[in-house]
C-alpha cells in the first residue's frame, strides 16, 4: 500500500528530531510513502532545509504554546492533499496533530524523541508541556519511541493500551576516507596545537546537555597535567552563559556555534564527549563512532542501548570527576582506544536508515490497517 503522511513538528531548530524527519524523507520508498511536512515555528530552519532538498514543506506558525489556530489550516491541507495519517513530533506537533486528526477522522501517531520535561530551559514550561501532552496522548493511534529507555518511561503515561514500539534512529554511512585532511583543516582553523588534546562535543547548548559538566571535567584534566583544547560545537539558549563560563575558566577553547555539517569536525577531536543529563538516543555518538573517535558519554537515557558492550566509557550523569577520570583512562591507554573505536564503528553499522524507514512504514501499515478495519 502507498500512504500519504503529514509530519508535524515545531521545527524551530535543527536537532535530533528534525534530522530524524529529514532522513526519513530521504529514505522512504516513494512507492510506499509520500511524506509532507508542516512546521509550526516562524522562520523554521527545518522547513527551509526540507524545501531545499525537494520535499513538500510549509510553515503554519503558532504564536505561542497552546495556540490552536493553525489546526484549521492543517485540516484543510490534509483534506486537499488526501492525507492518510498524521505523524507528529514534539509537544506542539503532538497537540495540533492529535486534535486535527480527530477532526479528520484519520489516525495520528507520535514519535517520542526525548523526555518533554527537559526540552525547555524553563522547568515550568517543561512541566506544562508534559501536562498537555499527557492530556492528549490517549488520542494517539500509536506511539514510537527512539529508545527502550523512552519506551519504559512512556508506558506509565498511557491511560489506555496503545500500539507502542521502539524504532531506533538510523544514520547515513559517512565517508571519512578524508579524515586526515579534515583533521588538519579544522585544527588549523581553530588553532588547536599539535600536542593538545582536542576534547570535543556536538549538541544544543541547553541545560539537559550539561556542557558545564564537560567544562568542569576539562579543568580537572588540565589540573592533572593534560594540555586540553575544549571544542563545543552547537548553538542554543546557553551560548552566552557558556561563553562567560569558558572565558573565566582559563581553558583554551573554541565555541564556533552551529555548523551544518558538524560531522566534518569529528576527525579533529582526540576524544568525543557527550555529558548529557538526559538523552533520547544520542545520535551524534554514532557519527563519532563512524569517525573512529574514542567516546566518553554519560549513562543517560538510550545511550547504554547504543553501546552495550564497552564500545565507549559511560559515566553517571552530572559527575564531572567520573567523566574526567574516564577521559584520562582513554588518553593514557592508546590500545584501549583502538579496541573501543573498532567496536563502536562496528556497532554503528547496525543503525541504518533503511531499517528506520522500513520499520516506520510497517508501523504506518499496522496502524492504518487496524483503523480501517474497525
């Protein structure tokens, strides 16, 4: 069967959920799925990237959280395009998608990419988003989580049994055959000394990503005699705070902001660090694994599912001393680094785009077959 599916998301930034959608659109078999995109954030960078890649993409902006006015436009769009199913992402997309689907009498499914409480810098906004999501979750026809950890935390939220499945994110196979040239290019660009340890991270500058833990760990390593150049790639609401923290730290650092192809900078790193307090899946870790960069990460959310057999060193979230100690272990043991990077690169091969797209299509099929036979 072929299905016309509308993906609905805030789309105010390019994070894991947004990359997930872009990669799904590229990977779907067009004989099975015709995907459409509506973003709910004004000047959505996701809508721009999707349209540039040739995907149907519109922006119906919400003026504020709980702004229900775009629903009528979403309903009209679905009727005009003959949409069979709405696939929502994030608190805003879930709210409008579930309500629009009820008006249309079509199913809405949602992918849960993270714990919504931690998607906002304000705890009050996070709790409000969770409250609203909990009020409408039973209106879903089915749910996808991107990790077993999120699956387990979602179950208690359900007021009634719903089809619920885990579909891990997939990533493209990245060509790192030019890794040596990329390493030279970015180390020269950011003036990283040849004898410095480039301790790098990629992610939103957001409290849940806990870059402050990484700064504290880097300071511990420096006090222990390591020559550290801290590299934090990404953008977000904590930019100015982290800039001030780094400037006062005495560390040598680079804070280059958002890079569209941040994976290119991975070979410049000697260690890849992900110090998150919470993590849906940790997709960037699989890119680091492909780049053969040794990994230290926190045992947060779905991260242990990515690396269950010592492909990386995992530490307790929020513990900068343990994080620094794990970095030291790898820096002092080149053979361990080689073993772990080989294991991690092999593990990354499991998370393919084809698997993700096929599993998503089969879930669509399951939901639509069930609703059509009711």
